[in-house]
C-alpha cells in the first residue's frame, strides 16, 4: 500500500476524488441554493463535467488527438447552447495540426485555441472564424493549427508555448439542418507518432491530473450565486462584449447580457428589445450551474430565426411557467428561479439595453 501511494496515478486519483467531494460541499452548502431541484442539478452538473473530462483528457492525447463533442441535449456544461455544436481536441504547443472538414448547414464556424499552465486556468491564444476563414465552394475547408502561421492566411490559427486545446464552434439557425447536415471535422498532427506506447503510471497520472485541473476550473465558476434579495431579479445587465471573465471557454465573437428571473405561477417576465444586425442571437434559460434547461422537450430557448418581431423590428419575450399565449414564450420548465442569458454573434453594433417588466398572465 505504501508503494501505491507513491505512484503518480494513485496520487492524482486521490486528488481527483478530493476535487469532486469539494464541489459537492460547495453546492450543498451554498447559502443561496435552498431548493431540492438546485441540489439535484448540482450532482447532475458534476457528473456531466466528469463525463466530458473523461472523454477529453483520459481517452484522448495531444499526440493523436480526436475531436470530442462536448454538449448535447442530455449532456450540458459551461453555458451550452441549444443551437450550437462544440468540439474539443487537446494540443501539444510544439506540434502543428491540420483540421479538415465540411461546414454543413452552420451559419458560423470558428476555431479557438486556448492555453494556460494547467487546464484549470485558460486564456484565449487565438481565434479564427467565418467569414474570414476560407470555405471552398463545395463547403469543405482546411485549417492549420500551427506555431508558425503564414502571414495573412486566415486559415492558419497560431499557437503559443502554453496552447493546450482547440475548440470548434458551430452555430445553427435551423435545428433540422443542425441534426441532418451538421458538417464534420477531423484533426491530424503534422508528425503523427508510431504505434502508441504502453500506458504507464506516470502518463496516466498526467491525464488524471489534467482531468482534475479541468474540473477545478469549472468548479470555481459554478454555481452562479443566486441573488439574496428580490429586487435583484427580473432585470438584465447592459449588453457587453465577451471577455476573459465571461466564462472558462469564452469566445470573442459574442456580445452578451444576463440576469436572473423569478416569477409566480400567474406571472411572466417580459423582456423587450431590438437586436442589431448579427449572424445569430438567442436567449437561453440556465440553472445556477450554467446548464440549459430541457430544450429537447420544452421551449426554453429561442434564436433569432424563431422570434416573431413587431412591425417596428422590436420584440417581446415572455418567460413564464405556463404558456401565456404569446408566440415568443420561453418556458421555465417549472423552475421558480434561474439564469437568463442572451448572446449576439458578430453583432454590427452593441444591442440596446433590454427592458423588463413582470406582468400577470
């Protein structure tokens, strides 16, 4: 037993178990989380993050990376999007990689390289997205992830000596197209290794350590504290560009606004606004762990192609427990309180400040 404790994999595994227990203590004793569903969703969030991390860091390698789909209607992390597909691949900063694929029916495609001393703390290294990326007429593309990018080539995405992963983002306006023609991508290193070596304790220890650091990074963000006083609910922050404090894997192409809702059974939070010209915008309801509600079975998210506008181009969105008879209804799915998040993608200008009111149904 003494020898086992000296192993890199055994020590990393102990720390992983400690990180999971630490997050459980955090959300169980978070003063503003008092409802049964908020505790239950804490366990779901923790297990979803663990599931993602296993795919990304235990069963993946920078020497022979493969893209992992991060979120789905049943696996959700980090402010996921009902209209988006996200894919992750680990990187070695000293290597170059070639990504090939097809754009499919996506209205937006982006490649973002992140770096940092550990997966616990990320910073964005570089970002390349449509329409700057060259997409061939047949919908195919080729992108290089490289420490030596060619000047003026938008399809060369630079790395630095801290780069550790690349995320592919795809946004869709048509959910049927997202399902039937999502597009695809594959990644290959410039210098692929020979047959993978036999797994060692030190290598497994490194992978478990990366997983634990990944979890610690997300555990430090969630759960988002729910406001302790009623006046803090049912209002929205001024729209602003995404930045390093927006999230663990934020993108510079988004502007966002957020707030908290709390409505009674016979009430609706009504949000009014006007969106500037942009590639895509949407509103989603999240729990305190930055997970979308059950959009597969409830209308708890809307994008710009689904919102019915008034004659003057403005819109109203109604957030309530039951259908108020409005075309832009967003269901709370029974949650008495939660998080409201807007994103505008590649907006031509800053959106106007959103107006809110609580109305009887």
